[in-house]
C-alpha cells in the first residue's frame, strides 16, 4: 500500500512550488526586439546573453528574456514595440536602427539599449558619440572602414572601384555610403552605390556594377538576408564579394569578410544592460563603439585560388 502524504506535507510542498513560481516571476525581464534572423544580429543577441551570464545572470533563474522578431517587416515595428513595452521589462534592447528610432520616440519610462546600430548619431538616437540621450544608450557595430580598405588593398592592390548595394529603407546602409566614400577617397578609390528597394530588384540593379566594380561590399543591413542573390549575380560578373561577417565566407558566398565581431557588439550591449539592472541611470552610461581589436578577417581559400589572390597572414583561412 502506498504511503499517504499528510495534509501538512502537501501544503508545505505547495508553498515551496508557489515560492519558486514567484521567484521566477520576479526575475527581471530583458526584452529584445530583433530586426531579422541573420547571422550578425543573432550573434549580437547571443553576445548579450553570454555577457550577462558572465556577470551572474542565468536565464530562467535570475533573469528572463523575451525576444520578438519583425523579420525585416517595418509595418510590424509599432505593434511589436508596443506589445513588448506592455510586458513591463526592466530594459528593452533594440537590435536594428529602424526599430530603435521608433522606440526612442515611443518609450519614455523603460530604459532603451540599441544594439548593432552603425551610426547612432546619424540615426538621431544620440546627439554625440560620447553621451547617451534621453532614455537611450547602446552598442554600435560601426566598422573601421580604413582598416577594411587596407585589408582589401592587401589582396586586391589594383582595386579602385567599390560596388556598394544598399537598402533604401535601412539607415545603417545610408550612413555607410557617406562613411565609405570618405574613406575610399583616402585610398584613391570611388564608390558606386546601388539602391535596392526590394530584394527582387537585385539582379537588375547589380548590372550597374558590371565591368565597373573591382569588388562588392555588403554591410550590416537587411541585405544580409539577400546575400545568396548578391553573391550569385557577382559570380556571373566575376566580381569578388567582401562581406561584414564570417559565416558568408564559410558558406562560400563571399571571398572575404572584414568587420566587427558581432558577439563582441552584443557583449558591449550586455555590459550596459547589466549596469541598468543594477540601478545605474541611462544618463550615466555612455554609448560603446567597437575597437580595432573587435574586428576579424576571414578569407575563403577556394575563392582566393579562383581570383589568384594571396591570403594575408592576419586573415583566418576558411577551407
């Protein structure tokens, strides 16, 4: 015969369970609104979690995460941000410039941390690089374009013209055009900026680069999701592709990548989030920008052989 539990034991067990549920409910909520499922942004989110875990915040124990993804659909931004704010998180993290711009104008009573925004000053999220603004601070993914072009010149010494496809709806991309032109001038290079309104337009738009561009560069934007199309068109024109992140090199979509390590970008955001959870005010948390040591470069060996390129020693070779 099974031994029956006393009513007192049952009550005590129920009380313990209730306490566990209460503790989980009281764990601070960090809400993340993500622009889309692409490797750089996913790595940035992973970096946030790793940094917070390093600082003693373990998921489902003393911190909770809510991640909402708009899949690059700008029409979903107002509803998604509003829904997330209604859950009263301790911090809202915005991964992507368009979402950050909306959230800044909408959310006043919850700290905002932008993540993977190229130029937060140009995007009018902050006024100067060294200070937070209103209710927002964050972590930029601003690339060191001088270092990028130095890297390009080391393997394509004759390169003079940069093909730059850009999304017309992405502030990261429009900011990149100005920054790239400024740096390109120092190297005696020019930039052909190719506007892309819709991904389906890429095959036609890319024809503007035929016989003109010495290489194509794809930055941190929604166009990352269209990289297979860009790579395919570039291959037809025998133009090498340089991308911002390494996975495209591993997948054979780009000859090389040179850019900020997005896990590092996320870790920088995690440092700010941790301070906010400790009670530090947004106004006392200056934005963080990547350092040169946060950058990484990768080269695809097969693509390098195809283009007759010697791989520099500072690059990681992908077989």
